C-alpha cells in the first residue's frame, strides 16, 4: 500500500533527523566553553585584590626611629688590631714560602 510506504518513509526520515541530532550532540564540545586566557586574567585579578586586602589588614609601616643609630663601622682600635693580625699572618706565610 502506498500510504504505508509513505508513513514508513516519514518515520525513517524522522529517525534519521534524531540520529543526526544525537551525532551532533556527541561530536560537539560538552558543556560551556571558557576562554582560558580570560579565566587566568580573572584569577590574577582576584589574587591581586586578595593581596591588597591582606596588606591593608596588616597595618602601616613601622615608625622610623628618632634617635641616632649606632655606627656600623668597626672602631679604629679594632681596625688596627685586625690589620696587625693580617700583617703577622702575611709575614708568617712569606717566611714559610722562602
């Protein structure tokens, strides 16, 4: 019967459409697509904000001392003693070498 053949052809066409949709869904990417560079930039921005917030919560810088700080240079006496020791060592090496 021609009507049965026509119905059968419509069913086959519908099944092919469904199969095509399934094939496209399977072959395409799954879920939302994200731009990795955009995500990394957002992460960096969040980390920067977090660091700034933690710096604010730490308080200010320490105060500068108002009194004069001691000199970091060794005293003249220590220099003289060190130089004398070095000279003695050099003289000992020189005598050993000759």
